[in-house]
């Protein structure tokens, strides 16, 4: 009996808690487009930098954070996640390693609109099961290369990170969605709470699934 293992495990790193109490100054990406709707949305096909500012003396040089979109579609559904790296004080000559493009698209944010970060929420799907696929070749063959030997069992162990929400002391939210490998979508200045977000499947994915709030920093 052949088994195929499908695994992913994404979590918000504890380092992102350092953004609590800071003011968002700008979102910087290599390439992006903005839709001035309600809410405002930003789409990009690159990593993203969140640049913060802080007027308190205890942290004169607040950190920045790099967000990298990961994941792809699979038999087990979307394996989407976000990798987050805490960086030092941002510099505008910052370049991506190896590829070296500038982060040359900045969406400037006024602290009067956002205020300080008071809560960070991670939303995703947790699923762990073994699916018997022997005899179901017609249903699963589209997920495999032509002529591949199909497994009898697909073992699924996934923890996705499909949405990160930042709440500000104004009550507004900013949401980050990984849209496949290397692509992001942002919703800015949103009034929707995470509990409403996970009950509205169409805003997150093309198919219903049991998304849940997995992490809360505040």
C-alpha cells in the first residue's frame, strides 16, 4: 500500500508581538496595485515590508517585518501560509537578497487613520487525517502528473495561515491574505471582525472549509 504525505505548518512567530503598540507607517512591496474601494485593497506579486514608527522613548528605532507568501493548491486544499521575519530599522536602500530589486512601491499610511496596533490575529485551517484513495483514481488523478503511480492513501497534516489581521486602537482592521506562492492581497481600513471573516467563506477561498482563529496576540 502506497502513501502520499501532504504536510504544512505555519504559525505567526512570537517576534511579531513587538508590533503591538506601534504605529504602521508604510507597506512597501516590489510591485503592487491599489484599488480605492471600501475597504481599500492592495495586491502585490512580491514580498512585503511593514514599516512601523514609534514616538515612545523606549523604542527609538522600531523594527520592520518582512512577509513572504507561501503555498499552493493540493488534494488537501490550499496549503497557504505566510513566513514572517523581523528586521532591524528599515532603510530605503534595502534590497531583496540575490534578486536585488528595490522595494519601490510604498503605500503610505497616516497614523490618524490607523493608530496603534492593539491586536494581531492568525486565521487558518487545521486538518489531520488519512484518506483512503484506492479505487478513487478518477477523482485524484488531476492532482498528479500524467502517468504517475497514484497512492492508495493520502495522509494529510496541515496547519495553514490564510489570514493575518491587525487591529488598531481606532477599531479598524488590516487583513493580509496569501494568494498563492509569492502573491499577497491586503484589505485596509476594514470594519469586519475576524469572527465575521471566517463565517464568510467567499471572501477567503473558493470553497467552504472550517477556518478558525488559531492565534491571538494583544
